[in-house]
C-alpha cells in the first residue's frame, strides 16, 4: 500500500534536515570550527536545532506511517504533517536567538502536541474500536 502522507512527510523531513545541516556547515565555516562546537555559541544553537529535529522526527514518521497504513490517507493527517514541518522550521529559527523566542516555543509545543495526537490516534486505531476479529475458518468448515 502506498503511503502518500508518510512519504511526503519523510521527503519534507529529509529536505529540512539537509537545510539544518547546511546551516550548521555554514556556521562552522564562518567561525572556522572543524570539530565539535569550538565554544562557538551560534554553532551550538544550530547543532542543537538539528539534533532536536533528529531526536523527535523518527517517532513522528513511525506514528504517521503506522496510522496511515491502518486507516488510509486522511485529511487530518495531511494537515498535521504540514503543521509539524512548519513548526520545526519555526523552531530552527527560534533557536538562533539568545533569549526565549516565540518561534522556538511554537516549534516545541507543536512537536509535543503532534506526538501526543499521533500517540492517542495510534492507540485508538489499535484498541479503541475493538473490532471483532473473525476467527479463521477451520478445515472442518470446508468438509
């Protein structure tokens, strides 16, 4: 079964991760830091923005994929995927600031809300409907 939402989200996440990595690379080059963070605060912020993305996104992708596989593509999944990617972009920009920033907070809150929504949806799909599973036919039924 094709999973268009999950595939689109995975592609967007991969491109976003590349953008985050390029921001790290540019900051490394401009501050002449070859390894580690070199005590460079802007580099630390950008490295953490990318690491934070990499820490959460696999769980989001797994939940999207399993829910979509079980229920098929649904509009609310498309919307949630879009909101998640936009929030992660906001988080990256928010991480560049020296003080707490609204974009970072939005990114954090939307990430947590996305994982919570997907987790509840996954549990509902697995147990909420409690569908009656028919017993497989026995050999005696065919004789």
